[in-house]
C-alpha cells in the first residue's frame, strides 16, 4: 500500500509534511549560505582548497571529488570563503532532500519529515552543511546511491543500477569508506 501511495503522490511537495520539510531545508540553506562567510576556514578546508588549485585524479589520502567541488565554487565566486563553502551548503540541501525522498519511499511523508528534522538537528549535519568537508560530499552521494538502489531493486531496467554504481563510485572518490555501501547493498 505504501508503494502505491508513493507512486500516486510523486511530486516533491505534495503534502503538508513535504512542504514543511522543504521550508526547513530552504530556510536552513539560506541561513548557512549567509553564515558560512562569517567563519574562517578550518585546517581541512584550507588543505582541500589547496588541492582544488592543483586538480588531480587522486590525492595522498583522499579522493578528488571535494577538490572538484571547491574548484567549481571558486570558479563561480572567486578564491573566497563563500566560493570554497558554496557547494557544501548546496550538497547539504541535496542530502536533506534525499533523506526526505528515501523516508517517503520507505515509509511516509510524515516519517520523511521527521527524518529531515532529526538530520537538521544533528551536529554533524549542521557542521557539514556549513563547512566543506569530505563527509559533506560523501554523505550526499551515499544518500542518493541508497535512493537509487532502492529503486533499482524493484526495476528490470539497467539504468537504475548504473546510476547507483556511478553514485557509489562518486561516494568512494569522495571518501574511500564509501565502498562500504556496497556491503550494505549485498547484505540487503
């Protein structure tokens, strides 16, 4: 029954819970975009910013995806704190939307709303939504890989499996422990 409800209400903000979750995510994003410019870079951010100035396919201890995002942000907004952190905030917004969609897919809009609220109140999520860390990037791709995996398991088309593979690969290229998600899928 839940599956049919999801298929019927396929628009993102089809319920009051969805609208409330969207409001929390949008207001939080606007605040974080403003607030992110009021903090100095932390050591890891400065390290990753240096990577972004020398693009490569791999670095000594991490994958390149964070450097790619920082490079894109600084290309748009200059070599500024805002440019470095811009995509952290957008990725956190995307992760929040992904949490909602996964919660909706597995349970209901109400459960999905409370999952977004709990994520927003989690200190790690709040920090990752403001500072550009590898966890921000990694969790974004992990969340959407889980969502596409859940779709792929019910489909006969290859496209969902391919998309899941691409998202897991990007998760791994963000943080090497992203490969653990494959074990989760296999255990399922």
